[in-house]
C-alpha cells in the first residue's frame, strides 16, 4: 500500500515593509499596513491535484508488477492485500454479500460432517472387491474397445460370440486397485496439509521442467476462473506476467487471449473432465499443449481407472490432489455455506442438508485451485471469480445457469477473507502463513 504523507501547510507571508511615514522622527501614530488576502483556494487545489497524481502513479506501478497491490501482511504474511484495492473493478459489487454471522462451535462441528462419506466407502469397497463389469453404472469402462478383443471363433458356454478381455485391462486393473486403496486410506482430516503442497505438487513440476525439486514457492500465481465477467476485461497481459498461471477445467483460451491470456503452468480439472478425455484415442486432454502438467481432484472412486490409463500416455505430470487436502477444502467450503445459509434464511443448521443436497454438495474446481495456489505461491491473483446479471456463467460458452452442487456465494465469502482477513479461515493450521491475495474482475 502506498502511504502518502500530508504536505506541510505553506508558511505565512512575510510582513510588509515599514512605511516611510513610520520611519520619520515624528511620533505620530504609525499607519497600519494594508491586510493581505491569502490565496488559500489555489493552494488547496494544487495540493489536491498533487495527491491524486501520486496516488495514481503508485497504483499503476504496483499493478504493472502483476500481483495487485500488496499491503500490511507482506509476502506470506496473510495480511490485507491492497487496502481498498483488494477487489479490483466491478468485482467489488460482484462479490459483495450479506454480512455473515460469526463462526461458532456448532457450525464448525456441523461443517465436519461429510454426508457423502458412507456412500464413498461403500463405492470404494465394491470397486476393490468386485470388477467394473459387475455393476451397470461401471459397465462402460469394461466395454471400451481398447480393453476388448473380438475373436470371431470365440464362443461362450451358450455358443454366443464372446468378447475377450485385453491383457492391458488386467494391468490397469491392478494399478487401479492399488491407487484406489492408498487414496481411501489417506482420506482424513489433517489441518497442516497446506504446508505439504509444495512437496506434493510443485516438486513434481520442478522435476518435469528439468529443475531440482525446490521448496521455493512460485513468486506470483494467477488463478484464472471461468466466469463471463472476464470478457472485455483486458487482463490477458497481466495474467501472463505472473510466474505461474493456473487454469480450470480445460477452459478455452483461443480467441480470448486479450481477456484471459495464453500462458498455462498448471491445468486444474475435476476427474469428470478426465473421464471424458479417457474415451479419446491416446487419452488426449491437452488444450494447452501436451507438455502442460495437470492436477485434478477425484469426484468418483471409479475415475481412478481414467487416471491410470491417461497417466500412462501423458508426457507431463498428472497429479491427483491429496485426499487430506480434499477433506480440508470440503470442510472450509461447508463452513462458509452454513454461515451464508443462516444469514440469508435464519433457519437452523439442520435445514441446510435439504437446501443444498448435502450428499452431492461439493466445492468447485476453482475453490480448490485457489487453495492450491495459496499453498505453493508467494503472491496470488484471482481473475474471473464472481458474477453479474449480464454475464454468462462461463466466458467461453453460452451457459447462464450454475451447477446446484456448488455454493458460489459462499466461496466468494472465502475469497474475500483470503484477501482481507485470512486468519478467519477455519480448519487451517494456525502455523500456516497465507500469502497476499488480490482479486480482479
């Protein structure tokens, strides 16, 4: 933040020279000097213009550095970013919501409940104990042509043509079971997992780039959301000026470079995206180029088979987010959703489950990408997070409606706290130091 010192007031004008009459030896009463009128209004106007020019110069210089305006917290200090400029442009109105009630122990305990936990355990057990073709909803995995070999001479016990399973399928199946079992065993709450993100995510990216694994964070990161408010923003050059750029769910950048930039360091997706990519020949899922690393969180346990298949053909790292990180993000988002629900409805916490379909409620890809950036970057800038009545849901599609399984307003509350009061964010270890965060429209 650029602190401006108030300029000192101009000294009073010197007294007028004594009149000739006053210097004469006569002892008559000296003549009073004529009063001088001080030009206060012109001086005040000049001072005001000078202050305005200095303020604009400081703000422009800082924004050109690519990281917004950083304030009291310093790098990694978790302080307020940019004072009044932490929400750039129309993002101030886009992300402004009703005041939230303070977090209390009841909200925190309720946020710890994962309504999908039982379903997830049951699904995982079925996959580990059975095989994909035994359940109708997984049958598409078992019928992909890369796993099947059609032999016209082969017949089953009833004399019908038989489809032979490819040996490749069994290799994938063994890897799938091993990865799924490890993932399920690690799925627990651990508040200090944020401190592990450099090792879990950045180290593999360093090695991919031919560099020794380093605990140094990226100096600056831009997380580019997909909101339609990015259109006509002109932020492309500013986004590309960051050391690392994180994009979401394979959003298009062709023909949108002026507003969203062209640089991509990490492609962050949910596993549904990879599931569709896995159907393509060679598992092509690289709109930003085959050398761009991908990170993803798992939506369904069965998607680990997509991961196994695609990881075998990817030239760049394909990283699955640590399940401890997934649990942390889920609790954080649910706590903000509960607070907003109480603020807007005044209803008890128990009513939240039905209002937000608790079993299917989930954080968005953008939210987890923002938390990832907070763990691996020294300074974070958010672009394309927010909405307006006139904007499309995604800048590259004509979709207007939002997905019901996310609570975007609650996530905007989180982003405001990241920029203004990061220590208010629950469930994160008190030892973790949040970096400065700036939010742009």
